[in-house]
């Protein structure tokens, strides 16, 4: 098994290395690729030194079985043909192909089988906030069809990459030291603040991030569900959270929902308000599961249910989900299609 990571020096690329190692993914040879800026860097993987190669249009992917790509939509679009030309499965973490009809958009807990039909050799990894939400929606969908979703996200600096995380830390230092605050990676100062904008605004007043949640949820769940989102950047460093309201065809009791969450793959129920137990980013960072709490009936809707979730955006929201897709392909012996 020969595996490639494109964008190896980024936050998600580094998480790929950790997740692949932790899960003992069967790798005979690992090759790393990056931009001109990161080419030549060295990383250790399972006791071996790996040098980052410059990503080029050549035959470097000829013997690669699986390529995890996380170098931005532009790079994914430019190099997709180069990466898949000789049969490599490209599991792409960017937004480049998510809504293409001939590219499956996969969260293994919801629609693993979709990964088997990939005419272009590409499987898309969904947006992080969508992944975290649908992992928790799927157990409820099995109880009763979800008709509507309202969601507010509370997204950490990690969602904007490693440089953004560093900038948030820098902003706090600058404020404490009385220095001018550096603002490059966000529309405004994030330290001691929340910013009700993630990605660019669309003509309908929603941001691109919010529309991803609408469109991607429908594709992953094969559903006509409508999702209205408000995505907010908050000054936590790592792990996103979401407040979710769902309307189902029949009322679901709190006990039913809690049981479904507790039994669901990839979900941990963390819900005891009497003991102040509920998920928080400080506790969910670095964890694989999505943690759910504050499960309640919606007081404004007889068929409504509301809950809170928190999970690691870089792990399940990105690298882990992609590795789980690859693990599924190996399990069903479908790496070469």
C-alpha cells in the first residue's frame, strides 16, 4: 500500500500523519508533497524520515494507491488528473469537487457506500461543520425523517488553518503587551471577540460556509432536508461547536434521542446538566468522536429537538474522516475500484 499526502506541511496534512500512525493504517510506503515553500522539509513517520517533494505534473503518483489531498481547492482542481491518472484514489479535503454529481461526498457513519461509485477516482471530504453535524443527525434520521435544521456554529481558529491559530495566539500576546493587534487571517480581531462571518457572503446574504451546510447535508444524507445556518468564528483555538435545532416528521423524545446518540458510531453522549456536564472545545480537542449534550425538546416546535455538539475540526472534521473513508475502501477491497 503506497499512500501520498498532498499538503503535508499544513495543519490537516500534519494531522494526517498523526491519524495514520495512531490507527496503524497499513502503509508500505508514504510519500509527501507540498508547494515550493514546503518542499524539502522532513517529517518522521513510524521511525522513517520522509522528505516533502514538490508537487508537479509528472508521474510521481504512478504507483500510489490512495492520495489524501489538503492543499486548497485551486491545487486540487489543477492536479486532480495528475494524481488520479494511474488509478490512485484521491480523497480530497478541499471544496473543489464536493457538489459535483460524479464525485461522492462521504461521511462513513452516514453514506460509506457512496465512496464505491467514483467515476473520476475522486472522493470528496465534506466541510468540517457539515461532517460534525451529520454524524449526529444520522441517528435521529433513523428514528424519524428530519424535515428542517437550524444550526448556529461556533468555529475555532483552527478552521482557518495553522497560521490562523498562530495569529489568534499572537493577538492575545499583543493585547497583553499593549501592542497593535495583527489582523491578517480574519476579517476583524478575533481575540476577545466573535465574528459572524466565515468565508465570503453570497447574494442571498448567507456566507459560502453556511451554504455548504445547506447543500452538503442534502447530498450526504440523500435527503430533501432544508438547513439554515449561521456560522460564527469564536476565539477558541481548536475544536468547533454547534447549536442544532431539528424538526422531524414525528416527535422524538429526549430519552429516544439520547439513546440514539449513545449507541451511534462516532458519537459520545456527554449530557448531564445537573452535574454541569456538556461538551466543550477544551475537552473535545484531540478526540475522535463528536460529543453531544444539552439534548432538549424544542419549546417552539412540537416535533422539534435541540442539542449541542462539539468536536475536533482538524480530526473528525478533516483528517480522520478522510482516513476512515480509506479504511472503508480497504475493508471492502475497493481501493482500485
